[in-house]
C-alpha cells in the first residue's frame, strides 16, 4: 500500500530527475513516503509526505501509520 521514496527510485536517480530539479529542490524536500488513494483510469489520487534531505528517512512507524490512515482517507475521498 504505502511506499518509501527510495523503494521506488534510487537517491542518485532522484537527484538527477526533473521532478527533483523542478519541484522538490525548490522547497528543500527530498525524503518521500506516499500511497495511491485511487485510480479511476482517468485520474490517480495520491498522498505524499516529504522531508528535507538532512532529515531521517521515513521508517516502519510512519509507513505503518500511513497504512492505517489510507483506507480512512480513501473513504473520505469516495464520500466527497
């Protein structure tokens, strides 16, 4: 359900990416943790948490909390 940023893309690849240069770098962000909330085929809803590069990477506790919260957030999105 949830994923750490470095599970999806290596840190060195992220540093070279357009996403990093055009977005993350401007806000001083680097560490990522997120989940897909829904995929209708026409649109994808996601939630992502970001931290500075000097901050600790996201860990099991944060991913565990995300796994608890995602179904609740998905319900809220469906109701909305």
